[in-house]
C-alpha cells in the first residue's frame, strides 16, 4: 500500500480520453460509462464461513415512537469485505490505515469460470495469469486483480456457495500459491475473489492469505457481479468502513467503465 | 430517488472536460484532481446520540490461532451514515434500495461556519441558500446539498460535538424548516450535514427529517472534512452499506474535485 496518486490521476485521464474521443458529439459521453455494484446485500440469510457468525439486524425502535431504528451485529468478514494485512500479520496495517490511493484503482479480471465449473477446488495458476497478460498486457503495479470464479451467482444459495462436503471440507475455487507469488512480484495493491476466501476452500492453512497480506497487500472477498466487468479497463472505488484497528471490514465497492 | 444516469454521465463529462482542457499537456491531469474522505473513523469513543448506543468492536480471535478476527456491533446511526426514507416514513425505501444514481452525485456545500460559531442553535435559512445560488447558480436537481457547520472539527471531542446542556438539551446547528422545504422544491437527491442530525439539536420533533425523508430524499449525517470541499464542483461517491431493510446505515463517502 503506497502512494498512487499519480496512477489515480492517470485513471481519470483514461476516463477523460474516452469521453473526449468524440468532442463534436456532446451526447457521446452520456452513453460512454457504466457503473456496477460489486457488493452483495447484507442480510441474515447470506452465506458465511462455517463456525463463525452471520450478519444480524435487530429492530430497536419503530414508527410508534416516531422513527425506525436498528442495530447491526456482524463479524468483520460478513459479506463483501476487505482483509487488511493485520488479519494475519502481527503489526500489519488495519483497514482504517488503507490510503485513499488503495481505494480507487484499476481492476484486472481473470476469468476462471470454466475451470471452476469443471473443478470446484480449482486453483488459479500462473499460466492463467500469463494468458491474461498475453491478451491484455502486463498486470499494472498498484492495481486490483480479481478472479471471477462465477461463484458470486451462488451467493443467494448458502449451501451451494459454502459447498461443504460430508467430511466438513469446503469446496470452492481460489488462488494457487504460485499465482499469489506472481501477483506480489507484479506489485499489485490488492487481490480479490467472488468466494469466501482467496485460498481455495479445501486449504485451511491459508497460504495465499499469508503471501498476499504478508506482502502488505489487501484482499477483497465475496465480490459480486464480476461477470459484468471487462478483463481490463474498469476502475474500482472501494468504500470500506474505516473501523479503527479492524483487521477486516465490510465495503461497498463500485466499478466504473466505458 | 430516481434515475439519474444521464446526470452521472454529465458529471463524468465535467471531469473529462477539465482533464481535456490542455490536450497538449499530458501532465496536466496528473495534478488536476483531489480525492477527499468525508468519513469519520469508526471507534468506540466517538460521539453518538445520547440515549442510543455506541459503536463497539470485540476481538474474537488473535494471532495465537493464526489470525485476528473481530465482531462489530453498531446502531445504524453510528458515525458517518445515510438516513433512508424508511427511517421516519412507513413504507419508505430502505438504504439498500437507493439507486446507483443516488450514490454518485454533485455536491453543493453551504458554508455556515460563521453563523454556527456565533450561535450553536443556528438554523440554515432560505436566505443562506439563495446567497449560495447567487454566487454559484441554482442548486441542481438530483444533487447532494450539505451544510458545513464546522462541527466536524469537534468530532474528536464527544462532549463538544454533542454539546448537551444541564437540562439535557442538545445544542448543535441544523436546517430550518423553510430551508428544507426549498431544497425539496429544488428536487435535490439528498441533504447532508457535519453534525448528528439535519435538525438542530434543540428540536427533537425532527421536522426537517419529516420533510426531507417524506419527500423521498436521503440524508447524510456526521460528515467529515467539509472544510476541504469547494462550494460547487465536487462529486461525491457514497459507499453506503447495502443492509437489507435498514432505515439507516454506515457509509464510506469520498469526494472528487479539481
């Protein structure tokens, strides 16, 4: 997590160049950009990590006293959320210490839907990343790289999303150790996925967490709507709750793209 | 809260025109934009409405088991947050029903710091709004209008921020009823302030809430860093937590400006 103000400005420039492409057509930019919500709605029936707790909402007051009021109780990993280095790394930075430069950044989307459909334990490989780079150019430093496993479409069905077998083993795709190491080598700012964890469900030793967070990068888990993103060219705005000393926290995440 | 995709695109166009103003100077856009965080950090010692509850964070696991994990408990009005119509209006929309168009919008900032410094019970007047329009043009439909009372600088001192007298009456500035009615007439999308409430602290009948939320608009309370915004020209991105059926919810809010 380092200063990326120049890069942020460059992103705005990309937006701008797109909109200025047809300067004689003032209507052009009105159809030029899309905004997509990458966030799952928070509610009590949504999937959560087995053995931890779910999101809870309690009604404390209602219209008979003049207004409606609730209290939320949530584990810091409920729903679409950020993992800061402090989640696994003693002395690592907390979510409220993420710089603004880390919260607006380009998104590279690696499509692993076919692999994950064939094998729920699929681990994104170095070859998958190199194939993406072959088509889209080298992954940018200080960007967010996300794996689209297709799992976000299962979020409305907790059983299918968590996918726990009779022995208690979770089966959802994730990153391989070698892929995580390559992304650190590329000096990305963060790594994301549309499952419960960057590590595949069947590896509870969390090696990918240790590599990504250990390198001072952040993680995004339980992303939504990755199907709507281009492989390259979108910009994410990460509205993570700035909770003091939290190791993870819920985020509202938007993507903007042509 | 209605469809404002055209307006959103127009905002991007504004960004773009700014960045394209010097097409022969590729470095120009690199210094053209600022990003400001309008959000207070969430922590247990921050101010909250007397008689309600504070934000709480509980440590559930630590590095001896391999990772750190917390649970948050918060009233839906703790910290920088959105009020949806459902907060006061039966049948009104909830925070998760806000359209994306309501979450990216231009910000008009009305500076009432001098008035609030003289009178902590100050109510923003119609004349204050008309004076803003005299200098900046008519308030745009579907925009966010915020009152800068200077109170955001007191947030680190709960006693000064809540400002409760010996009789239990709260003293912080807010909007007058007539000002709220004018903003509804202007058809803004939302109204914000850097205090605990759009209503001044000494009016617990909440007439401004009833007018703004009753008109289907949203509110933003406990905003931060309003001093850093221009009177006009900034764009807010409101990352409100999409909590199902919540009448209010915490938000991470950024502003972008030249």
